[in-house]
């Protein structure tokens, strides 16, 4: 199970916070901060796995992260997930974002936070991996976007 | 307006003022009718939530947006809900119907968005109500919906474990779904389930085996391999079968190998070679170490050969890798390499930057050394010196860990005590530990252990006087309170020891000097802010002053003083207390003494029971009576020990044996010479030990070789074949000193079970369900119908048909498992013996729901009447399900049932619990209860409200839901039954509009409801009857066929009595009213009749009670 998905920039500003386990808002922020400090300390050329975030779960949990330009993508998972599998999943997620936003950058995440969530919802649902096939994900997102457009037209917006 | 839907995110950089302005704006927008504006506002809220602002206040608005008809808005609502809703959100149950509607929507995206949202905020209630809807979606035509429905089932199982068995066949079906996405989802769910309870899923192995060879989806493969990783330990044959397909996979993608390894496959040693080739890549290195730790559990030998490689990893700059390597080391130590590994770790401790890693190292060193009862330690002096070295770490959080180890080793390894004491006294003397005393849990914690060891084993001290002075330094008062407390206590032990030495040596002056030192220094502790320290210090100061007086008269005191601390402490296993089996016939829940109401006697009683005679004596006795004085102090010390948490832990105090004080010849007489320089504490000495140990081992080996040669010669002579190999194995290394690890004490015939290791709150335990059994009718998922909420909301009605003996059928909140078991029992009973009148489901429901029916109708009216007689086993006749809730009133909107209980705490008060159940399809709001008070009975109302105001019901009722409200009534006279009139008014709101409705009811306070079940012992009961101030009355009821056992149970249940004694068909019963009236009953069963004689301190109450009882009995 995936416990949380966090995206934040090089300064620790949250860009996407998705918990699959209930934490009060202030704890969520604390977790984001702690995770940011853990990840920031690490060189880019050392491994992408990290243990010992004290706030989420215990020893069964790991942080698996990837660093892209200005953004960190961090997944907090338990031992039922494969480390390399999750690394691959982060890549799928980022590539999907890239396709949907055409050259995704940090600003896209700020201005279309809801859309980013919708895309994530097609990849991970309730902490479980829903779909890993990028074409399938993009197809579903596009279908939903079309539906939205037609609805808005009918609404007269 | 066209841009309305686009979010304009507020920027947190603008500060808190900007945010609060934003929230105000959002609040305005939420008030508008335009759904687009509302949705936009909710979207902004979601953004704020991400920035850490609580948006729970907008939960209702979110639900509004969720129920929008357009997908665009609905999606926004569900997103906000999935981010902010949780089990504690109270409006969440309002979403049930909306979600159900969306789930059955014709648009697959509406359904999809509802499923996604639900997966994030599903609660047990939602899971129960929607499980069936989701089940149907698992066979939806669109794969998009199917895969989501399959995936969400896992969440449903977690929240509502009963759904697992009914849903499992369909889940299994989905493993072979034509769509790869659905297949992958099903594999995903089953893997999560199997991870926790693998044994239930072994039967699926062939299916997964097929999938593994056919699937091309890497994700599915990874999951399946993980699953097999969990299954193979249970079924070893699987492992062999898997080798072939796995090697095929190796050729296809090399990465999968590593993943398979890290999932814990039992693999051949060749795979470790693969790992070492790929070393340079850091990610792979990490995974390699992870995999090795899994292999280590099954094949320790094959990993141990890579020890050097792993030690190298400790130098890696990546902390993750270092921690992994540390983990591995834990499993790799043996007697042979322990010292070497720990030495290496110690150098890392010195080098380590950052406290987290250093602390991790420290705990690992201790873990490694103490694992499986110090199995690998051959030289405890070495271990103690390692511990002492560790105390030099500044700023660690694990001081208490080191302290615990020191104590454990010193107590359990007798041979090491002398050495330990010398090290500890050095620690006490060193200043650096005192300096760090500001930090909680810091390194100063070891002083706790040091002080205790030096005190308890003071006979081993070289220079006790010096240690005593060290412990009495003024700086000690800066230590945390609990450490000071131990200091104070152990100072006395030391003092006792010194005193004895001095007296034996005939140095009366020396002894007096020590006493003077104590008298001088102890006051600093008496002033402590810590209560424990203060109390102990002042107590001891008085004792010492008294000793001083005696010394002045040249009375020898040492014997008596050291007698205070005679006796040996035995370590007790931490679980020992729990494992003491309950002796037969002991009921821990039964009252030992009947609880007494008047405060005076309560004060007196325990003292008489628990205290020794000494307490009654006048406190101040003339001080000449030394022996008695000391005896009293010993007693006091015993009490103090009992209060001292440390003593409780380590001594089975009641059985503590008092030994004779050690004889004169055992005590070394040491000249105290303060000018002699002390040992420099804390020098790294462990290295010396390593060398010494090596030498020792070498010598040992030589000796052994010699012996072996001799033996060989002998063998040659005897012409026997010898088989022993001349290699040095673990077993050959004999421990350095006669190590006697005292095993922790366990109670006799302790149960060896390890059940208590499991966490009863583990959510996954509920999912440990046998899936191969066929489904029973009772396990069907609840399908939406009216009143479905009731069956689970009021557990009283869930009571199984077969009730055991006189136990009251009033068990609240059963564990799922128990329920399951009960169901099984029910089934079996029904199948085996047709003793229980077989009823159709409908009937049973009727029975459980309309309780009053079965109460008012004579039981014999149904087919049940003849049955027990036919069976000829009236004793076994089961009691029908009982509920203490009786119907109050009902109409088409609402049904009210109530239960009246007396409260023990407050005189003359009863609690009325009213269960309100919504039977309509509209929401019931604004419910208010107004009751007309009588002179005798008044309702407790919130302050400030008048007698005519209604009291609001603290909840709303959505359709089909029931809930319980409790009200307190004050009753003045309880000798008469009485009725109160009342009205429930409420607003019923549905799609068409809202209407005001009313429901009248009559609350009936029977005399029985003023009684509270109070147990009573037969001797107390006899006394009560003998006392003669009870009035008497009796009734007789004819035509009773019910068994006596059930009859008594009925009286107990309906009239709150408890059985005092039962002899054949005669029983005495007792109960007490809330105002303290005693009620005694003698129930006798004749041929077809029952007579009840009652005695009570109030005759009116008794006659009313007997009337009520007569009515109950008449129904039997």
C-alpha cells in the first residue's frame, strides 16, 4: 500500500499532498517538512530509497523518491510494494503529467492542482496502484476532459 | 464568469492576512446558489488544505458540490472530500445515498469518480451499506469501472471484514478477467490480503502460477512474485517449482531477479553472486542488502561469507545503505566474530556525524550483543566495558537503554558483579555524566544504573567510602528526580555496608564519621523539589540520626542496619505476571467484600484487611526499643519497596527470602586512604579485552589440541574411527568466566502461549478468515432495505438464540470473530439437534425486532411450547433472545424504544436510554423531547431551561438510521411505579419539503427499574435476613413450565436481581435499590408453580416489586 504521495519543490513548498491515511492538517505539514529535510540532505547520485521517516508508520515504511529539476516526487510505501516498481511508477506519473500538460513544469502543478489530482487518481486509487499503462491513463484523462468541456459548453460558460 | 471554474490559487507568500481574506471570500462564494461558483470555492479550499489549513468546517458545502448533477462539479466535490473527510467527519453518513446514486449512474465517469473518492474516506458504516453495490460493480461491463470496483474492495474488507467471504468468489473470478487492468487490480488486492494472512490463500497458488507464466505485465509479475514470497514459507514444495519460471524471468529482465530476491524467495546461493556483480549501482546495492537480509533468515551461512563486503557498506556515504548494512550485521554475528564486529561498529560510533545515525549505531550494538539472551557474548567484562565506553557519547537519546543493559547484566550474571561494581563506581565518580543532566533520557540515565548497582552489590566495592562521597556530592542534586531517588536509596545501602565493615574492624570512630557524613549531606536531598527524593531523603535522614544517637551510646547497630537490605533479588520475566494461570475456582471479577456505601466504613475496612498490627500502635514510641523500632522500619522499608517501581520489577517481593546477614569473614576490610589516586574512568578498555580474548582463545585451542592429540592416541589404541574435525567452530569457544546467566523467573505452570504477543487491535487480524468454507446464508451482504441499519446499530438484538445458562443476554459490542463463531454455533446447533425450534428467517427477525411481542405473548403459544417437554431436557431449554429495550411509541416516521437503568453513582437518579429509529425516507431533524414532570419524578434539563421547554435530541436521523439518546431523571420516592407523559416533536424533511410531526409516548418507571444488580455473599445475606428490620411479603404463581434455571435468569434480567445461592429448586436472590433499600428474595419451584417470598426494608416497594414479578412470571 502507498501511504502518501508528496510533491514539493526544492524549497520544500508543497505542490501536491495526497495522504491515504488520515492525518490532521498540521501533522501533514509536519510530515512534508520532515520528508523534505530528509530528502534534501541526499546527493542526487545516491540511492532513491530512504528509511526512518518517524511520522508515518514504523520500520515497515519507506520513502521512495525521485528528483526532477525543481520538484521532488516522494512516495511513502509499506513493504508490500516493490522499490523498483514504485520508482517506475513515479516515472509513469511524471511522464503522464508531461503528456497532459505538454512539457510540465512547476507552474502547471500550482495552477492546475485539481487536474494533477485527477491524473493521480487514474494512477493510484486509495493507496493502491490502479493503472501502470500510460496510454490507458492518458486516454481516460482525455475522455474526462472532453466530457468536462461538453458540460461547460452546455452550461454556457 | 467564463473563467469561474479556473482556480486562482492564493499564494501563501502573501501571509496569513491574505489567507484569511481568501477564506472570507470563499465563505461568501459558498453562500451563493450558483453551483459553478460553489465548486470553484471548494476547489480553492482543496488548495488551502494542501497548504495545511483545516477545511472541515466546509464539509457540508463539499457534500453539496458532490451531489451536483454535472460531472465537472461532482469531481471537484469528491476531490475535496477525499482530501478532507475521515472517519471522524460527522456529516459523512449523509453521503451514503449520494454515493449509492453515483455508483449506479449511467455515466462510467460519475461512477469512477465516486469510487475513487470513496476509496479515500470509506468508513465501517459506508463499507457495510455500500458493500453490495460495489460487489455488483465488480461485474460492470466497462473494465474502467471493474478495476476500480475490484481495488476498492480491499478498503471495504478492511473496514467491514464480514464482506470478505461473500465477495471472495467474485474476486477470484476477476483474476482471469480479459482486461489486464482488472486482472492487475485483482492480483493487487489478493496480494495485500495474503500478505497479512498467507495461509488462507495457499489454495490460489496454482492459479497464480499460471498467471506468472502467462502474464507480460511487469507490475503483475512483481506482485505475484511478492505473493509467492509470502506463500513459500508455508508450502516448501512451491519453492522448487518456482525455480524454473524464475530463471526464465531472469533472462527476460534482470531487474526482476532483484525484486524477486527482495521479496524473500528461498534462493540458491548463485543469486548472491549476481548481487555482488551489480554492487556499484547504489540503488541496486541497497536492494541487494535488502535481499540479503531476507535470505539471511533462511540461509544464514551463505550470507555470512560476505561479511567483509557488508562491513564495507558501513563506510558508504549513503545513510540508507549504512542502515541496511547494520540490519544485516545483526543477523550475522556469532560467538567468533562478535567482538570484531562490535569493535568495527565502535569506530563508526566515534566517526559518525549526526545523532540519528549514531543513536542507530548505539541501539544496534546493544541489540547485537543482547540478542537471544546474550547468546554470543563470551566475555561479559568486555561487554561491560563496551557499555561504559558508550556512556561517553554526548547527546544520545538512549541513555536509558544502556542503563537497562547494565542493570540486566549485573543482576543476571553473578560472576561479573565485582567487575561491574568497580566500573560503575568509576562512572559515579566521573564528572562528565553529571554535566549532561539537563537532557531528558540523556546519557545521565546510566547513573541510575550505576548508583543502583553500586548500592545493591556494595559488598564488592573496593573503596565504598569513596563511592559514598561521590554519591553525596552537591552536584548530584542537578540530576533528574528519578535518578536522585535511586541515589538516596542506594546511599543507605552503601552506608549500611560501610558501617558493618567499620564495626567489625572495631573502628567506632570511623563508623561515627560516616554517620556524620550522612547527616551532613542528606539535607540537600530533603530540599529536593521532587517528591520521591524528598520523601526518601527525609525518611532516611531520620533513620541515620537515630543511628547516630545509638552510636553515641556505643550500641552496635551495623547488624540491624544491614538487615534492612538483606535478601537476594531475582530477575522476573517481563511477562511473568500475565502468565500466572488463574487457579481453578477463582473468579477475579467477583467482589471480595461487598462494596459498602457509607464512607466511614469504607475508610475503616481496607486498613483492617491489609495492614499489619504495627499500624495500630501509637506512632511515637520511646526510642530505647531498638529491636522494635528496627522491625517497624523494616516494615516501612518493605512498604517503600512495594512503592518503589524498581523493586516491583525485579523482585517477587512477597516470597522474598530473608537470608542471614553475611558472616564476618566474607567482608573484605579495606583501608580507606583518600590520597590514593583513583582509576581514570572511561578509558577505552574494550580493545584490551579483544586482545586478551584472542590470547585466551588461542590458549584454549592449544590445550584442546593437546587433549585432542591425547584422545587421538587413545583412539588409535582403541582402533576407533574418529570423526571430529579439527576446525574451530562456535561451540568450541568456552566463555571466559563461569557465566551463569540467571534465567528470568516465570511463575510455575505458566502457560507457554505467545498469544499475548499479537496486537489485538491489528486491523488485519479481522481479515484472517477461512475462505474455502462454503458461504452460509447468514453471511450475505446487507442489501439496502428499510431499517437495515437497525440490525447492527443496537447490538442487544443480535444476541444468539442459544444463551448459556444464567448469563444475561446483554453483551454489547461483540468482536467480529466472536460473532462469526456464534453464527457457526447457531448453525451447528440448528443442524445437529432440532432442539431449538427451527424458525424461518422472517420469524426470527420479527422476534428480534418486535421484542415486546415475545415478551407479552406467553412463550408457550408458538410451537416452542411443546418442544422442550418432548425432548425431555427442560434444563437445557434455551432462553429466547432478550432485550431490555421495550417499545415506547411508534408511528410511520419513527420508532422509539427505551431502557431505564438506575445509576449507582447518584442517589435517586435513573438513566433513560431512548433509541430512535428513522423508518421513513426523509431526514429527521430538530428532534425535541418534552416530558411533563410529576411531583415525584423530574427530568434533568440543561441549566437555564424551564420545565416546559423541550430537551433537544443531540443528533439527526437520516433514513433507516437509528441512534440512542440518554436522559437522566431524578426520582424522589422510589417505592411506587409511575408513568410520565411525553412528546417527541421533529421535522421530517424529504425532497418534497419538510413537515412538523409529533409522537406521544408514556414513560413507565417500574419499581424494578430502580433496582441495580448488586452481588451479595451468602453470609452477608444471612446476616441481613437475621437483622429482623425487613418486612416480608410473598406471591405465588401457578402454571409455570419454564425451567428453574431460565426462570432465575429471567428474574435477574428483568428485575435486576442476582442469585446469592441456589439449592436444587430453591434460590435466594438479592438486589438493592438506588436509594439503598435491600431486597431479598427466596424463590421456590414446586410442581407447576413458583412461590416468591420477599423481604425488604420498605414494605410498599416490596409489594409493588412482587406484583411486577408476578406479571413477568405469569408470562413464563
